[in-house]
C-alpha cells in the first residue's frame, strides 16, 4: 500500500475537513481574546470592589454600634447618679438628729416643719415626693401633701426594706402617678384614673443614736425607744414621667434622642414625634440585638436599650436611645457610586486595550493559519514570514522547520517502505526457522520432564534408604551405648582405668553417631512432609528449668554455669513440647560445645505483647561466630570450621533442624554474635489468642 499521498488527494482531504461543520457559526479568536480580557479585568476589579463596599458598610455600622453602646453606658451612669441623688436626700433626712428624735416620739407638727426645711433645701428636679413613716409604717409626713396623715405604708416594698434597717434605691412602677398606699376609696378612685408612673425611689432607715429625750415643752405620744433602734423611715421619690433635665442631659451627652417606655406606652421622651413609636420586641420578650443595640435600616436609625431594674431585679421600664444613620447611608452611597464609576471607567479602558492587544496577537496568528493551510495542502516548502522576536515568531519558524522536516521525512518514508518490504521477506524466513526451533525445543522439554521424574524417584529412594538405614543403625547403636554404660557403671565387674577411658571414648562417639542418626531422621521426615506436630499446652518456664538436669553431666565436665530466667506471667503455649525441647537441646548443646571452661550459658524467656509471642534466647560466652559466617549457619551440613581434624565435631544439621521446627510452629529464629565474645540465639513461639480454640493436635508439616 502506498502511504505517500499525492498533492491532489491531500488538497481534497483538507477541503473536505473545512466543510465538516457547515451549520456552526465561527467566532474569531480576536473577539474571544477581547472578551476574555474584559472578563478577567471585570472580575479582578468587581471582586475587590464588592468586598470593599461590604466591608465599608459593615465597618460604618460597627462603629455606630460601638458608639451606641457607649451612649447606653453613659445613660446608665446618669440614671445611676439620679438614684444616688435621691438616696442621698433620704439618708441625709433620716440621719438628722432632730428628725430622729421627733420620729421616735412621733411629734407631728415639729416634724412637719423640719421636713419642709429639707424639702425646700432640695432641688425640685431631684425630688418629686417625700414620705416619712414611723416604725409601724404609719405616715407622719408627706410631700406633696396629697394623702391624709395616718395612712399605713408598711406594705410598700421600699418602706418595708428601710424599716428593716437597709438603705435601698431602685426603680418602681406606681399606679396613678404616686406611691402605693392604703387610703380611702375616694382617694383610690382619683389616683387610679391617672396613668402609671415610673419612679426612682430610695428609702433610708431612721435610727435613734444614743440616749434621746423629748423636748421639755412637748409631750411624746409613745414611750421612749432604745438606742440603735429603727424608729422610722424616709422614702424619697423622683418621677421619671415628667423629667426633662435627666433626659435632656442624656441627649446632650450622647447626641441621641431618649425615650422612656413603661409597659406598652411611652411615658417620656426628648422628641415629641417619637412619643407613639411602638416597641413590640420589649413587650414580647424578644432579644434586642447584640449588646442591646438594634438597627432600623428602613428608618435610617440605630437604637440602644437600657433596662431599668427594680429592687428585685425585674425590669420596671426601658430607656431607648435612638440616633439617625442617614448621614452614614449617604456617605456609603457616595462611596458606592464612586466605586461603580471607576469600575465602569476601568471596563472601558480594558475594552480599548483588549482590542489593541488582540489585533497585535491575531495578525501573526492569521499568517500562521494561512501557512498551515498551505503546508496541509502539500506545499511543504512554503515559508511563513512573521516579523518580530516573540513566541509567535518562534512558532512561525517552527512551522517552517516542520515543513522542511516533513519533506525530508516523506522522502525517508519512501525509502523506508522499500526497506520494510525487504525486512518482511526476511521475517517470513525467520518465522519458518523459528517454527523448526520450536519443535526441537518441545522435544528437549519432554526429555527434561523424563529426567525430572527420574530425579524425583531417586530422591524418594534416597529418603527411603536414609530412613531405613537410620532405623536399622539406631537400634543396635542404642544397645551398644546401653551395654557400655552398664560396663562403665561396674555392673559386670570392675574395669581397669585404661579400659574405662577407652570405653568413654567409644560411648561418646556412639552418642555422636546416635545424634547424627536422629538428625538425619528428622531431616528426612521434614523433607518428606511426614513430621507431625502433636500440640498440647506447654509451660515454657517449666521446660527451661529442666535443662539443667539434662545437661548436668556435660556442664560439670567443663565447669560451666547454666542460668535460666523466665517472666513471672508467661502464658501457656499450644505447641509440640518434644519438638520445642529438641530446639532448646540443640541450641544449649551448641553453647556447651563452643563455650570454653568456666564459661556461662543463659537461657531466658519473655512475653512479647506487640507480636503476641514468647521470645526465648540462648546466650553463651563462647568463641562466637565470624560476621561473614552468620548468614550461612542455618544451612544444612554447614560448619564454620570446615578443616580436616577440626576442633569441634558435628554434622551441621542441628541449627537447620531447629530452624525448620521453629518455622513449623509459625515462629522465627535468628542469631547475634561477635567473634571471641559469644553468641545469642533467639527464637519466637506464637501464643494462641484468647477465645481462639487450639489447632488440631496433629498437623502435617
């Protein structure tokens, strides 16, 4: 197949590509770039502008809120000052010595004269009502003189507190414009017709100081009281309903209108047009906003609220401060208009700049488009001329180089086609040869399979022979060792010393041979998969304590010390006890073999909670293992000393068997050693988890 397209076919293909989407409306790159430029500028300007407007609006209202909080605190101080003024009048009148004496003896007319002097000395704007009662709460003096003397005021809360010896000042609500009292029906009807009043009331006890005697010219109405006794009370009131000075001072200091609410009505205000403004939030118990400040955006106002508490802590009335925020809103609108104006100016400038920049970008791109169409039509040697030294110019140069390279590649492809046809012919010939080699390889594989079967049979014969020979040798060898032991013990008569020494050599060699046979049997069983683990729960600490008895004779021969230690709370492990003992005997036997006289061997066991296993270590002070040999000591028949006539005899199977047995139990074994300083062998035994039943008593290895 010819893969080199002719110029006519290429031109036709490109013409078809141009007509693929006749219904789509093309948007020029310049328009898209200008729109993108304007959108980016608009987004970058509008986001901070909107943020600035929101921040400015919140900041202005936050400042107004802080000022209103300060104004509420000022109003609170002024109302507290008014309470102290009223209380000061009451305490001053109650502390007068003549008032004490006259009240104690209930001297009516002189007492009225003295109290009028006090009332005349007080400012009219500070005191609107004065009441003097005796120790039983009976009115002795009243200003203004509205009620008849002799009324009982003992039930009045301020009076009752003062008669108990307390000085008290609080806000109070009175029906009918004055103090609650026990008067006649006509008086109650007259007072009840009035609106309720909000009062600043203060009471002070009249206490008799020292020995007091009535004036000589006056006859007392009651017996003389004891010194220090409360003989009456002075109660002063200030009517907030008719106040102008206090609210005027609040307005002057805060520059805010002040309104006093009592229940559901306005009782006093500095601004007449606000007298009938409702306040449903106060009546319904709704929150008044953060810090007692509330905004009224529709009215262009901000309000702060000060609750006026009675002596029980309940709200008797509420003072509202209101300030206009129209100037704040006007300033904010001016700022918003200014930001919007600059935003529109920025959009206009960005639109003009976008058009200019896009024209400078799209003109070279248009030339690139024309050149790409020429190259796509087959004119590979066409050159695009774009002046300048920017990325578009470099792109034009790349197009020119691409056209030249394409022309070169097309020629190379024509030559490559000839080479590919030649390679195809050679490949077919190679395929025929490969099939022939494949048949030969299949024949070799069959031969290898036959050899593998024969090798497996030979391995089975070797295992059978090894097992049979080991069993056949083990029985007579055990008999020989038994008879030699009996001879050495003198069972068959006295044995000469030289014969005893020879028999000892024979016994040791026979035992070495027995150990070799046992090792070979173990290796044979492991390799054949016939080694069975007879699991049972074993106390590892108890097994460690039995090591000293097993190796007692060999330890005494070399004067070695064997120490065994175990954690006090080692759990029982579900293992084959004989196989674990075989591992311990191999490791301890090696330590005895390679530790010189007067050495020390330590066997320890500890619990490893993180791995749920028991760690057993066997360490000695023997000759150690060279670092280069540590990686091989668990290999079968491997010995560190491989010379003829070596010092320490052995087969090199003990550690290999120990490794196999430990791994059959699911544990691991390793060694740490330093030459001429001793060795430490470690192995782990997994502990069955609580609640998990033990494995079957027999398990195929």
